[in-house]
C-alpha cells in the first residue's frame, strides 16, 4: 500500500507541475478553464482509485463568464484536494 501511495503521489506531483508549466500569462480564459477542468477530473480519478466516493459535479448557475466558471471549478478542486490529503493521512497511519 505504501508503494501505491508513493506512486500515486508521484503521478499527482508530475501532473501538477506539468499543469503549472503549461499555464502562462498568454493562456486565454478558455484555456485556463479547460486546464482547471482537466485537473479536477484527474484528481477525481485518483480519489476513485483510492476507493473514495467522489462527486466532481459543479453548479455553474450564476457563473456567467469563463473566469467565474474557472473559479467554481477551482473551488471544487480545492475541496477534492482536501479529501485527497485526508485520505493520504489516514493511509499513512
């Protein structure tokens, strides 16, 4: 199980670094939204692989601009990141 956790953390760290490497000030709002959605999907898959019940759905009502939508997806990502950190801490015990 510890080997699995280390491998999973390596994959997540690599995906986070690659996302940050591709993000630049030249990215459009659409690009940032797509990157955020992809990160959310990836984190959701990682949590499912760890056996967690995951809800990656977001409520976009009231989010009219791409920047507002990105903020909603980012908030959901932060929520799932907390769930991931909690699961990782539990498995380390």
